[in-house]
């Protein structure tokens, strides 16, 4: 006569524990990959917003487009202008176009290095090693924002103006906006 088994054996419990553990490790790994991808997407979105911001500032101050040209944004070379041209009523009549440009350059630099968001003395408002470059010729304007991503892929700025913006690196990412700005005055 055979006896019936009324429970699970220790071997069955150990096997099910291993299977559940492997599954949980896979879920945790998937969660890490999703978080990294989300952060990379956030960095791209932030860079695109910054590039769009300076393009719009240049459109408002089109007579100064040539003076915005620089590959040094994000390097700490733009100092606060003598006069602040920030106005909530958008009345820039108190500032000359050159003063508005200086203010725009300074503010864009502040955003690129993350100085607009700080924890203690650390700038935390931007991606790692974010740099900005602006070129302009005959009304054609190109804005490139580059930064250092988390994972190595290929250099995200091969060729053209983008290759001159930031440090060449397998982790470099870049956003490029090309547009036309013509001074209508």
C-alpha cells in the first residue's frame, strides 16, 4: 500500500525559492535599466529645452545674433552683467540690445552649469559637463548643447559644429537646433 504525500518536500521549497529569487533579480535589473533610460531621456529633454531657450532669446534680440556666437557657454566665462535686464512685464525698453544679450548669455550659462538649482554649494540643475555652442552666418543659426551621458555608446557629436562642442567622449550626447534668424529692423 502506498502512502500519500501531505505537504511539500524541502527540495521543492528550495527549488521554488531559487526560481522566485531569479525572477526578482530580473525585475530589479529591469527597474535599474528603466531608471537609467528615464534619466537619459530627462537629460535629452533638458538639453533640448535649453537650446530652444537661447534660440528664442536670440529671436527676441535679433540685432545681436552675431554677438551671441561662442563655443564657451558652460565654461564659466560669462560673468553677471552690470545691469539686470530681467523683467516680468517683458518691457525691455530700459535695456539696450547689447545689455539684453549680455543678460541672456549670462542666464543661459547659469542654466547650463546648473547654478539655478543648488544643494549647499553644489550645482545640481543640469546634466554632467553640459556645454553650449552657438554659430551664426548669413541668418543661419546653429545651437548645440552637449553633455556627458551615463553609458558608453558612440560619441554623440560626430561631425559638424556638434563635434566642436564639449569634450570628445564615448559618453558625449548632443542636441542640435538649426534655424534662421533675420534681423527685421
